[in-house]
């Protein structure tokens, strides 16, 4: 994920809106207790998600891949009081960890966590939704994208994380490499959206529904 010099990355963090202390605690405990802590979205991606919510006036958000709840909390913080984040997490350990932080947060009541296979939950969700964030198992990215696009309102946005996958999309070798390269091609060719691939952190694919 180190596309940008660490000093420049930290400079960007230092000159972006500061975070509530709960995010520092969540970050610290994620790195202390989780096997792959770098799955956490991080400050700049979290602030970017908040900015997209505020710019779009989003109220209803769906997230695929909760992990420890960092991005869920960031998005919920930016939503109005009547806003909602529906977040889907397969791993029960991650779901329990995330829920513990939702419960202690002043805005955690805006978050509904559903544990289990995301495609099963998505098949029962009703639109419209305003924004979606996908940060889960890579082989199902296109399936998640298609399910969410059906629910997305015109002018709504889907944001897909890890779109550059540490550069592996340039020469895919593993299954996840190929899945993300295929996702990038799929979204780029989709005439239903305006898209942009942004080199922020590990890459964000943005798709704005026409």
C-alpha cells in the first residue's frame, strides 16, 4: 500500500480534519488484537468517505466488510441524525469487536450491523441507498457492485477499496489480484456510471450512478 512516501502521507493526515479520540483507540486495539490489522481503512480514507457523504447529502449508506468498525463509525459520524449505515460482516470475531465500539460511540446508534454472508443480506435489502462502500473479500467485488448498483439512487456513489491492491492489478497472479483487475475493467466499462480510479492509500474505485 506504500505508493506515497510515509512523510508525505503523514503530512496529509496532519493537514486533514482531526479525528475523535475513539478512532485512535480503535486503531490501537485493532493493531494489538487482529491478525491482519492493515485491513483497517485508515484516517485519509475515512475522512474521504465523510467528505463524500457531506458533499452528496447521503442519509442511507451500505457497507460490505465491517472489519473492526473504523469506516462504519467514520461514515456514521458524518451522517445526519436520521441517517443510517447498514454494515455487513462475515466474521463473527470482527462483528463483535466492531459492535463494542459502536455501543460506546455517541453516534453508534446510526449503525446496524448484520453478521453473515454479504450476498445473502444484500438480496434482502431494499433501496434506494445513497452511498455504498465495498471493502471485503475481493473475489466477490463485482457481485457486490452489481447488487448495490441496483439499489443505488441516481447520483449515488459506490466506492470500492483496494482497487490497486499494492500494484498487483498491473500483473495479476493470485486470484484476488485478478478479481480486482477484473473489477476495475468492469466498472470502467459500465455505461451506467461515471467512474474514477483514485490512487488514495491502496486505491479507491469511484462509481457515480448516472
